[in-house]
């Protein structure tokens, strides 16, 4: 009887611990995040791309962002400058589809990105064609952004190919 109680207790504790792995608390002290408010006007961002082994093998970059909101569509004009000297431009068209939900498109995004805000966190998933190789590579991004009390926005994206992590993207935004 004692042995089975201990086994059940250990199993309960073990599975309780496992269920909390990856849990992401929402910061209730930070104001609610709003894409259309945060990205209105000029923003600046800095980021790095690390390979799946955690090495900054790829590059780091800066982004100048100009956002405009017409009441329905948030347009983000992103101008990238990479450490290699290469430049790139992405223009997002993001539509608010519900109280907490968004959908968006850009030229290098395949189909439509879908996102949701919960408190200070925005989760965003989409497929994209990266300019790697002759024809580019189609990857899936699982993007998460957390608004901090000081107005800094921290973004981490897991980039996957065939369900395997290809790279991590980390970006910090400021107004």
C-alpha cells in the first residue's frame, strides 16, 4: 500500500513538472499589447539569427520600421540592413480580424500569417520563402513577441523546415 502511494505521488509530481515545461506566464503588470498602437509611426529593431546549434553563423541586422494604421489595415514597411551589407525590404499588410486576432501578408510570406494577442504577448505563425540558394527555401515560423514595461518589444521566432528547427531569430524593437 505504501509503495503504490509513493509511486502515485512521484508520478503525479513528475507529470505536473512536465506539464509546466514550456508554459509561458503572461505579464499582468505590462499594459495590453496592441499591434496597431505599438507600430504606429517609426520604430527601430536589432536582431540576430542563430543556427539550430545556437551559433550566430548567419548574421545580425538592423531594421527601420514605419507603421501606418488606416482603421482596418496596419501597414509595416521594414527596411533591413544586414551585417554583410545586404539590404532587404518587407511590407506587411496586417488586418485585425477580431478583438485579439490578426492576419497578415507580405511578398515573401506564403499564404496568410495568423496571430493572437493575449495580454502582453503576441503569437504569430506563418510560412515564408527565405532567399537561400537558387530557388529559396520554404520554412515555417513560430513567432512570439512580448511587450515589456519600458516599451521594448522582444521577439523570438523558431524557424523550422520539415518540422526540424532550422534557426532561431531574436529581435528587440523600440519606439
